[in-house]
């Protein structure tokens, strides 16, 4: 089980201390925080969350901190500019479906889920000033993205300096033994050790994990529309995995699945030896869909993918959209049939040449539809028109 915990890890501080704690076989308090800056969780988030599940399987107590207070500031660890602040109402709206999505990844009933407004909203100013005295501006500027922005003369808001201090104090509030997070969280998690020492608590160990990249190797980000969401429909999730670049396959097997290390090594060697990457991708897609939707749904998604893309057949269960008229602006039609979430997204799809009706590409701004027409956006999204 330790193999799963340490797989994909980048730094472990302090490794020997953590190893001793794990050998004692006493329940440890394993902390991880996630800010509801959006309303969905992608499998990049989940690659770290799934480590919590492995700790749970070993009998440890997972403490999941939902940043109900810190999300209003936003963590700039992975940002090249100041992050837009969110209102309390924005954060509350984003949090509504969080626990349901988290339950796809961890045993939510056994987890201790805490919201950090519990301690920050009631904190006295004197205590907050005491916390701030533990850190210096010079220390904050050591953080890579702050240093880069400072050198470039870009604005760094004072509230951004508060975020690492808040995350650090979270460790005190929940008495964490271990904190885990992405590589971009190292500075903040080391701050937790510093604050715990000040309060006379045992100092947490820290594990950072590689970040799961998007299908092309870039950062998985909602703003870049390149995410695989944990609540994606099985067919959508399967199709997105099949778009992953060939050289990303080992990366995904390592961080996004529980396939054993020996088999991943074998997969890598087979790919190096010239095996068709498509077959490996199908295995990867089955593994990932199975994690979030179960094996039956994964097999069904694969069957649908094979029919649609390899056998060039239409999906069996195309959603139908009733319309009240035949004449449409193409952009409006895409929004009306929910093939696009907005007119701007619809225009992008049209500009990319990704719209077809009954298999024929549409190259005009207006269109006349008939009952039974099949409208297609991209490779995987279809709607049958009903009049």
C-alpha cells in the first residue's frame, strides 16, 4: 500500500520520520485542502485526493479541509498574476455539489470534512497579528511565482501573502500529522510546519505529488477548458482520455490509476517497442472511467466509442431536442440544443469547422433544419432535432 501512497511523489519531508510513523501502525491525521474556486472537481485534483483514499484503506484518519474562507482570497501558487477574489456567495454556490463529487474519490463518510471559516471567522485580530509575525516579506518573496512577479514589476496584493499563512494555520486547527498536496503547494505546507512549531504541536510531515497534466501536457485548468471532470458522463470521460497525447500515457497511468508499477513499466516498454498507442489508450480510458463510474459503465462507454469512431456508426442513444421552428442562426441553434454553453463557445466551434448536420460540415451562418436531423458538434456530441 505504501507504493500507492508514494507513487508520483516529488518531495517527502521528512521521509524517515514519516516512515517511522507509518510503521507504528497508529492512525495518523492526513490533511489535504481544496478550495471551491469553481463548482467542479477534475481528475487532476482527484489524483491527489485518491492518495487520501489509500491512506483511508490503511486505517488513517483523512482530514479534508474545504477552503470556505481561503477560497475568497484564492491561492496564487500556480498563477502568474493576482487571482480574482470571490464573494462568500460565490464560494457557497461552488460548494453545493462538492461533497457529492468528493464521494466519487474518497470514503466521505469516514473522512473528517472541515470548513476553514470555522476558525478564521472567529479569530481575534491579535491572534492574526501573532501569526503574521512568524513570516517575513523576504520569506514570501522567496516563493517562485511571487519572485517572478516582483522582478517583472507586477502587482502582488497583500491579501496574497495571507493565503500561505492561512493554509499553514489550518494544520494547527486540525492537528495534522501529515499534509499532502501538489508540487505547487510546497511553500504553503512548509509554512504549516513553522506554525505548528510555534504552537507547540508535533510537526507535520509533507508529501508533494506531481501535477496531472491535461491531454497535451499543459496544466489542467477550468479556464483553459481542458479538464476531465470527475462527474463527466462516462462516454465523455472515455472520449477525453482517448485524446491524450501518446507521450502522456505513462504519466496518466502513474498518476490517475491504480495499475501496478510493474505493469506500467511493461506498458512503457511496449509503447517504446512500437505497440499501437490506441490499444493502450483504450485500457487507460477503461481504468479511469471505472474509477469514477464503475466497470459496467466503462465497458459501455468503450463499446459506444468503438461504434462511433472506429466503425463510423452514430451513437445509439442520441439525445433529442424539440424545436419550435426550422430557420436558425447556427450559433443560436447550438445554444438551443445545448451543444454549446454560450454563444462565444458556439462561435469557437463554428470557427474550428466542428459543426456538422447529418455528417455534412456546415459552413454558413444560417440553417434550415428538418425533423430527425442529427446535429454534431466536434467528434463526440450529437443532438437529434424534433419539430
